[in-house]
């Protein structure tokens, strides 16, 4: 069952976050700090940002005015992790949130996690390509 996350879910979210960071190869770019993740999860749960959890997955995002048009509320995915078949249900929960609270939803693809396949999925679900993201670590 997909539901909004609570503070009691943070231990499970930390484990999912660790697996996500490992799979997404974040260690070689930004690392994974559990203390930082606790702060992120608490901010999402206590703020007006969507964070949904299932038995084996989670999806979290920020909900803010778009920097180019403050009248346009956008939801920006931060992470989407699923080890089971509930991945699409997590995305649908986020989309349902957006239908009530936002004008748009921006999803990302990760180079380490089949970006072409993920992009095709997004397009089948009605998303349009918008941008690519790059990182340079100093």
C-alpha cells in the first residue's frame, strides 16, 4: 500500500536511500550521508512536500513556485526508488498529489540507471523531455 511517509518511516527510508545512492552511483559524485538524509526526510515530512512510501520503495519531491514563473507551482522529483512492482504506483501517488497541489511535475533520469529506458517510460506516461543535468565535482 502506498501512503504518505511519517517520521516513523525514516529508518526504512534511510535504507532505501542508501540503496538508491549506491545504484545511482552517487558515492563517486556527492556521497551518501545518513544524517543529511534524515534532515531531508524530516523536511519533506514536516513541510508541504510530497514523500510517499510503499513496502519496498519511496518517492520524494519538492513543491515550490517555479523560478521563472512564481504563479506556476512545480513539483521536482528528488528520488524514486522501488525494489518491487510498486514503482509505478509510487509515481501515480506523486502524480495524484500534483493534480491537487501543482501545475507541473518534473522527473529525472540517472545515467547509472538506464536513462533511455526511464525516458521512454516517462514519455509513455505523458511527460515531455525538458533538460539534461550534468555535475562537476570540485
